[in-house]
C-alpha cells in the first residue's frame, strides 16, 4: 500500500477512519485524528512515518517550545531569529538531500527485506513547506502549544501528505479548535468533492493524457496538432492536480478539517501574478508569506518587486525538481512575471471583465502558461518538434 | 435531514442538479474503470504532483 489517493486500500482505510470518527467522543477527536494519521502512514510508508513524525516530534516541537521561551526574554529576538534560521536550514538541507537523491537510503538496513518498505519517502517537499510555516508562525506569534499530537497530526494529515494543499498551521489549529462531528450536509459535500476529484483524474485527465501522448507520437506535427498538444498538456496538468485537490479537500471534510482551496478559476486570469494567485494557491500563498513579504514585497516598488517575484518562480522551478526542464519552467514563469511588471500589467478589476480586451488578456495569459506546460515533457528534445510544429502552418 | 439542510442552503433545484451531476460523474468513473480493467495492460498513472 502507498499513501496515494489512487491506492484502493489507502482510500478504503481513509473512508473507514472517517466513518469511525462519528463514534469518537469530542475530547478524543485530536488523539483519534493523530492516531489515524500515524497508523495509515505506518501501513503505507513506515519510512515516511519515521522521518516526518520523527522530525515533527524531535525537532519541530522542541524548537517551537524554545522559540516561545526565548521570545519572552529581553533581547530574545536575536536568539529567536537564530533558532528559526537553524530550523529552516535543517529542513532545507534534508530537502535538498532527498531531492538530489530520491533513493536516499538508510545505510544500516540497505540490504534487509524490510528495506523494501523504506524505499520511498512521500511528500517531503510538502512537508518542508508545512515545517517552515510551523517554525515561522512560532517565531512571529506566541502560540500556546502544549500538545505534540497536534504537530504530528498537522504534518501527517493523511489526505494532504503527498501533494498538499499546504495548509497553514494556524488554519489547521483553528479547525481543530472547533473539533466537531461532521454533519450530514458537510459529509455529502465531502463525498461530492471526492467524486468530482476522481472524475477529473480518472475520466478527464486520463483522456487528456491519452490525447497528448497520441499527439506526441506524431513525428512532424503541424500547427494545429502542436497547438492541440499544448492545450492538452496544460489542461491535463489542471485536471490532474485540481482533481487531487478536490479529493484531498473532500476527505479533509469527512475528517472534520476544512482544507484550504488550491484552485480558483485560474483560466480567467488576466495577468501572470493573478494566475499564480488562483493556481496552486497554497504554494503561491506560502511563497508570498514566507519569502516575498519578508523580503520587502510590494514596498520594493514595481520593477524590484517583479524581479523578486521572478526569482521566487525560479525557486519554485527548483522545488519541482533539480532538472533542466523544471528550472527552465521556473525561469519561463519568472521572466513572464517580470515582463508583466515591466509593462505595468495588473489584474483587471471586476467591472472591466468583459469585452474583447478582457478576453484578449485572458488568452494572452493562458497562452504563456500553456507554453510553459511544455517543460513538463520529459526531455528538451521532446519540446523541439512541438515548437517547430507551431510554426508549420502550411 | 440531508435534503432539508441542502435545500435551505441551495434550494431544491440546486440539490437535484448536484445529485444529477454526481450520478453522471459516478457513471463516467465506473465506465472508465470497467473499460480500463478489461484492457490487457490497464493504465492509470499516478497524480503528477505526488512526490515532487
């Protein structure tokens, strides 16, 4: 079993855990949620449980306690900043190690049978975002944190562990503070979201994948085939990831936690910055809160703010993977955000969202994003025929 | 109980519409899964963003 929302055994266990939750007394809802997360992850990927759970309990939780104590001391700000920096550096170093070497093994058990269970670590990239948010919020605010189970539940929340959405720790705590049994309307809505997610993935994304694979197989595509391929790739990425997010949010609702939305009509964006406010919203929000605003944000002024946003997109490309394709994807989006900044392009206000000018802006934004989707192809050589095809109108 | 609550929020037509769409989606998923299961090499790739 893997902690995948496509693994029938994992889905079944999630559904059973959500059903059993109805019989749990209110004061036991947090321990129950944490226990479910630990058991599910222990069954699906013991290595992930050991690593993420271990870091949560042995690093994040003690560091948060230290940050709380240090903040109250006179001139404790410098020490708090040092502790935050050390914690973030620790998480980043581990992330780079995992990213650079996916088969990062435990040396003392590399040849044993059980090592097969420890091959993959799921969701470390998303864990990294959560862990840094957890430390940063404890650096910024005095959060009463007395229960390590809450931290464990936060990092191992089963439906979001492999691909987000990246919920902020403060939002997660608010949900837990109103710990409640799921009423029928919420349960019905959760089931609806889950169904919608699987429909997106199994029917729509699957069809688009088939279409893009078929078009990729054409040796010398013409302009229409190349355009169809670009659109198929772009929409495939949307339906695949939005489908996942619907399922994660649906299961979250069944577990009594309202997970943050990840998509908000991105296809209607009129600029690149607006697109990134509506596509993979939680990662955009994370970079805004943890990098963009602390580094000056909009106070830097138009061009410098656009440069910073462009640099963040480059970092976002690195986050996707240490490959030429993903770095190029980050540079492409960064350059387009910078271009919008230089040209002073801003999202159109709601009152102006009609007519040819509006739809022209929407088309221009989507064209650039769709061309960026080509970087999700496996190699540079697979992009060349598509770009050639886009110029072959006769 | 469920019908009452959903009707209060969205109105009767909203509920029926959602139930209809839900049934359509379930039918499409079932059909695709049955079609996939009947193939010699069933293929359902993992979510792209898993394990990034």
